[in-house]
C-alpha cells in the first residue's frame, strides 16, 4: 500500500499503525514526504518536506531533549552538508515523522539513527502549535533524562555533540547566537530547555 493510499482511507487512527514505523522510515530518504495538517493537527495531504517548508504549510515535527545525570543538555552540531543551518548547534535530536508514523515512533527512530541510542519510551513534554517561530511545524517535544548510554553521533547528520550546563547555554544564547539554530534560541526563550 502506498503512503498516498494511507491518507485516502476514510479514517486514520493515530494510535493504530497501518504499517509499522520501521517500515515507513525505511521508505523515506532526505527528500521525504510529510503529512500536511490542519489547525487541529489532523492530516489533510501528503507533500515533499521541502515543498511544505517553502510554502509555509503546517506539518509535524518531533524534537527530543537529552539530559545527563547532571541535568546538562546535549546539543548536536549539525553537519556542514545540511541544507538548513549547516554547522550550527541545535537541540539533541529532531526529525519529521514519516507519513503514518507516530510522534513517539519518530522520536525513538531519530535517537537510534542519529545518536545510536536505544530508548524505549521518551517522556512527552508538550506540543507547540505551528507558527512562524516553529517553521509552521506542529512540534511534539520529548525528553530523555538521566541518560547513561554513550552517545555516538551519526557522522552523516551530526558532526559532534556536547553536554552544556544551564550557565553555558545562557552564554551561548547571549554571546554566540549566530552559532545556534533559530529553533534552539526559540526553545530557550520559551523556557523549554530545562530538565523535567
């Protein structure tokens, strides 16, 4: 069954996957498809991710914050080959759910694929509604706390990573904003980068 057929069915249950998250993710690549959503976060269309961004269409994203035992936040430095904000520091992990993929499935996938972490159930923190500041993304934020696994960044997507204390983050935001993604700054200014 194609991903287009999934959305053409009369009812798509968020809790009931038609095909597994792993199968969906395997069909996706860097020019992946995303679900365009209405104001109530219900899928209404499927389009290429780049087109959704260029046309400022509401779509979903997942972001994961990773905190160690000292409540320091892991930031990743985006690879220089990335299309948007290459070489800048960003939150721990982020992705767009594949068509039909659950947000928690997307969180687990990005942790595994980009950071080689096996996390069974990241903690849901909150949703942010789509707006200009979020890139018209309906953002679901998860956290992983007190992590004791070694993080091994996928060199294709992440050039390096580091745990930052609250004081170090404050310094980065105030003095080196040009080295950070706008998303990281937005989450900081919203008070969302503290350990739960």
